[in-house]
């Protein structure tokens, strides 16, 4: 829709149709996500985000095989934590930029006629929902809260505090919308992955929380360019570049168990 939300790229929309059609022909559920890293780099939803979903809803608003992931990793750095959460929920102006807020975006998509399942990502790069009870998104069902690369300690208590409580307390369903572990000097890499990843996958299974892997690429979740060659942990595991190790095999087996 362009960085200002006032133009529509016909080429982009046609490419989107082609990708969705191909995925659905293979029996897949498609997740469409509003990404702004290469166009405008918005930190929270704006009027441009609103325009994007208005156009997407015209095409897929009644397609049950398409999920709307409303905004990728909100990341406004406000003056304090409370302000960041309020800005995420209700919108407002910060550093001369006006954000519409997640609640308004949910309302707008539903008012446009969308029947799709909505994924809602929280502030702080979608790494926690710890304060969601004080800043809820109301209405808009069906919706799921989507966590990315959970931060903090790799323990049951930490996961419960950040997102599991939503399931424990029957507040809302949760999906891990983006996650991976591979040998790299990046925050996504867990130094204790060989033990923590199996515990994490068991935790998700026990709470019926789904998982989407980032990404199927050599050196991340794959050992090579062959999709049947998932990565694995070895005895020299560490969070350093170029070891070509990762959680691919564990995740692949986890999916197989769930599909039995």
C-alpha cells in the first residue's frame, strides 16, 4: 500500500494472490502479516497499516484458510513501559508519529467484514504478554495472541509469566508465531538449547500452543538446501556463527508426533 497507505501496488497484490493460491492448492493455511521493515519501517500500526488490511480484506476477508497477522513485532520505545503498552493498545502520538493502536486496527478489520482468525502480536517485538490483562484487546473474535522468540529465562515459570498464563487462565489461545534456534551470535540462539528446546516443545504441546518456525534455510533449521535435511544439535553446541547446527530435527519430530 506504500509507506503512506495511499497507493496500491498492483504487482504486489497479484504476487500475493499467486502465493496464496499456490499454498491453498497444497492444503496449507496461509498467514498474511503486515511487515514494514522494508517499507516505512513503522514501529506500531498506522493509517498505512489500516489501508493494507482494508485492501487485503477485500480479497480474503471471508477465506477461512487465511489468517490475518495484523502487525509484525510492534516496537515502540516509549518513555516507560506503561506508555508503551497503552500506545500499543489505544494508539496515540509519540515522537511526532501517530499510531492507531491495536484495538482500533482489530475493530477496523472486523468492520470491513473480515471473518478471518486474527493473530495479535504484543509490544516489545512480540516477546511478552505479561501486562496484557491491564491492556486487553476486546472483541474481535476469533483471535489468538502470537508470541515471537520468547525472551527471559528458558523455564516453565518464565514461559507461564510471558504467555502461558493466557492459556492457564482461559483468557485466550496462544500461538508461537515465530521461533527458531540455531548456532549464531543472535538473541534467538539459546546457549542451553540442547536441553531447553525439548522442554520448550513439550511445554507447548502440553498447552496446545502451536508453533511456526523461522525459517527453513540452510544454516538455520536446515543443514543444506534439502528440506528433508533438518539441522541438529551436536556436542560442540554454542551460540556462535557458522557451526551449522540447530533445532530442525527436534522440531521436525515434534510436528510428526502432533500429526500422528
